[in-house]
């Protein structure tokens, strides 16, 4: 069973990199790995659900860790796999940080993808438009983009996600 992040990412075809994250963050997530049914799992920092420790899930947990520890968002405002109504279809946003005043309204949507930059960014912008979320974050663990949704289909690039004090 893979017990380290290196082992989990070794056979990955997703080509994720972890250069956005500091060593203490990586070690914190690595310490959360455990075995279940002979496979590596990690407990979601946002939902407390056991999730298979696949590369994209590790990236999700690293971002949740970053949102809590670097940006200062409380766990109570963060969830994973949040349903987004897209017309007749329901999609799932990887991570949602809810508005401080309106606990069910997305403030930040984080979309995690394999390195297909354009596809993931378009999907993120659609999620922001459908939910009204003013901030979007796209990442594959190595690269990231931050957006401020001004109007439907009009996004400004941001240099970083807003910290809790600004939100």
C-alpha cells in the first residue's frame, strides 16, 4: 500500500506536481494517509469522509489545508464535492468556500484538474456563473489561476485568493 505522497503520485498518469505546497503542508496530508480495504485513503479535511487517496484527492486535501491554514477560512465554511445545478444536469465543484453571511451561498469555488488548462478554467467559470460565486480558483497542484467574477462571462485575474480578513 502506498504510504507516502511520492508513492501515490509515482504511477499517476495525471502528471500532477506539488510545487505549490510547502513541505509542512505535504507532511500534514501525508500523515493523514491510512489503509482501508487494502488501499490508501485520506480523511477529507472539510467533510470528515474517507476518500481514496488518488492524486487529484491529495491535491484537493492540500488546497483545503491551504484554505484553512494559509487563508484562514474555518472548516465550517468549506465543503467538497458540492452540487452545482447546470440546467438539467448536476455537476460537482471540487471545493466550495461559503459566504460568511450566507452559509449556503458559494463565495469561492476551487476546481482541480489534470493539466488541461483551458478545459478546467472554462468549467470553473461556468460553475461561478451558475452559482454566482465571486471568486474562482483553478489548480492542478503545480499551476493555479485566481479569478474575480465581475459579471456573467466577465472575469478579472487575481494574484491570489482573498484571505478571510478580506472576505
